[in-house]
């Protein structure tokens, strides 16, 4: 066996240290970017009301993908929820899904394990009415739907303007939409925008008071959270088809997608612990 000279070993060690300090950070920066990401837009609805905005939302996300160099796949088929298939995606977008959107508990477990492994999730509008009988999913969302005021122009406030997903989002935003309320709110959600309840029409005041619960003048409209290893961003806005042609709303949606994409650090299924859809929370 030929011994390496001490100087050779020293310089090899120095080169290795140099690679750690220079090459690996560059590799790390390749993660967590919207450009070249691949996202899945999922649109399945269970029995019940189905929004007519879904086709418009799909077109909108595809346009955002073309303009920002990310790939968009679209499906309303629950069979896409397998561990092997989900590994293709940096994030999943559920746009105006409602009621039960999985066909089997195996699909629910695959979805849960994707989140636990570090996957990203963007939920849009009636997503809060999705999987209303699955406790884990409702916690992942941050709440489950209870009621919405009739469509009208009302005011929203941006209460965290420095958050990356609030880039170029108005400080106050008057828009025609549905003011959504929820129940079973999960304490991990971090609110970004709120409905200004005093701006709603007064003819539904009793229902507003009933559904706002312990909240006073403002109610969560947009939020994010880190949940069980994954990164979640939800907007309750986006009821009308016209929303998805509105530059202000399109930017709002893009910034949410971008934020979740930048949080992505790859999937690590060694951190996915769920065996059944109802396993206790790990964190």
C-alpha cells in the first residue's frame, strides 16, 4: 500500500472543504425556486356544489406557468395520489375543490405522506370546504368551511405586507368576492390578510355575527403555515371566473405559488410517518 504524502492529503482535504463551502450552497440554491418547478393543479369535487370558476383557474395557472417558467399538470382524477407520482411535484394546487376529493383512504395517506415528506400545498377559495370529515386535512388547511356572505364588494386588509407572498398585494383591497368563514381553526395558521367585516352589507349581520365566533372586526382571509413537515398557503378569495383574469388577483395567486415553491427543499420520505389517514400528529 502506497502512502499518500502529507501535503497531498492536506490539499485534498482543503479541496473537499472548498467544495463544501462553494459547490454545495450552489446546489442548495437550485432548490426552492418557482422556475423549472412542476406543479399539479387538482380540481376534483365530491357531491355538492361545484364552482364554475375551475376552467378559468386552470387557464390562469397555466398562463402563470408559461410566464414564469414552471410546468403545470392538471387532473381531476384521484388516482394521481400515489407516492411515486407525487414525487414529481414541488407543490400541489387545489383550486375550488369541495367535499370529498379522494376515492380511497390509500390516496389520502399518499397525500398526507407527501406533505410530511416536505411537499407544498396551495389552496384556493372553496378548498376550505374540502374533505370536511377528515380531521387531519382540516388541520392542514387551517380551518373548515362554515358559511360565506353573499357575493359583494367588501374590503380586505393586508396585515403582513413584508411577507414574501404579499409582494405587490394592495394594503387595502376592495373587491367583489365571497367573504368566507370557517370553524375548527387550527392555531398554527399565520394570517396574512383579513376580511374587514364592517365593510360587508348589513342585511346579513346576524349570520355574520354567528359565524365570526370570537373574532371581532376582522376575520382571516389568507394565511400560511408549516404543518407536519409541509408548507401550506391558503386564500379564500377567487369565487368568480373573472377573478382569474384580474391582474391584481393573478398576482396574489402567483405570489402564493411562488412562496410555497421557494420553501421546497426536496421530499424526504424518511420523515413521513403516517400509516393511516388518522394517525396522530407527529409535531
